[in-house]
C-alpha cells in the first residue's frame, strides 16, 4: 500500500527524471486519494495521451529501480491492459488512452479539473469521480466495487453524466459500455445494497435493448 504523502514524494522523484513535460491523468485509487475518498492504494494508475510520453515515464521509473511485471497476473487476459512496474510494495499501472474496455475520452479529460504539478515536467490531472465509477466496471474486481461504493456513498452522483459517457463510449467503438456499466451497477445495488436509482438501471438496459434491435435490423 502507498499513502498520499509517499505517493506525492514518489511522483516528485519521477518528475525530476523526466526529459520533457508530460501531461498524465490519474485514475483508480490514485485519483481517489487526491479526491479524498481513500488514504492509501495498492497501485498508481495513470493514463497517458500517447506511447511516447509513457515510454519517457517508464524510463524515469526504471531508473528508480522499478521492474516490469506481467499484467496477466493482475488483469487476466483482458484487452488494453497496462504496462506494469513494481518495486517492493509499490506498483505503477501505465495505460495509453484505452483502459481495458473503455477509452479515456476527450470529455473525461475535460472533467479532470483538479491539477497537480510535480517539479517542472509532470502535470497530473485527476479523473472526475463519475469517470472513476465508469472505469471501475472495466476491471470489476472486489476492490473496484468497494471503491465505487465509497464514491457513491460520499458524493452526490449526477447519473446522467455517467449514462451520457457510456453512450459516447459506444460511439467510440466500445459496444459493451452500457451493458457492462448496467451489470456493474446492478451488482452494486443487489449484492452490496448500494443506493443505485432503478431509473438509472432502466435507462442503461433500454440502451442495450435498442442496441440489440439495431443489430438485428441491419
């Protein structure tokens, strides 16, 4: 586990080793710590805008002693898994644009309003809580469900933001977005007794139903 203080010291250390200025987006537990939803996380989840920036970041953390590890051990055989690096109990998960079954879209980037700068070269933008919930359903692990619970129980959620983003993901080619989100939220509601409005689930599964009918008619 890594605390917020240790994470900030580590990111500053990495920033000093970067050879150019990089914009990167924090998602998952990393974003949740900056937003005050949790005090520690198992890994530092980052999304880069391109592979070149990720490669530069990789060289910086490798110079600190981080070693590459097999993503299958954590994510299984899912698509668009991150490149992962570990040192002792600290781990970096480095994505480029795509996060498993979702795309870190332009609207997600625009919603990442909280910004932190480390040194001269690392600009860290924190994903919006609504987008964290959406991406949590991509990995759908026990800890992801618990993280979603913390956000939903701590903040007033504008469900239309999440539903609209799911529709956008579908237009970007992620056809399962509404289905996966609906199943994830339904699981939170029925298995963890989290207050998910039934209207939200109905809207998502209506989207899925229309999607299926459109496929049949083509």
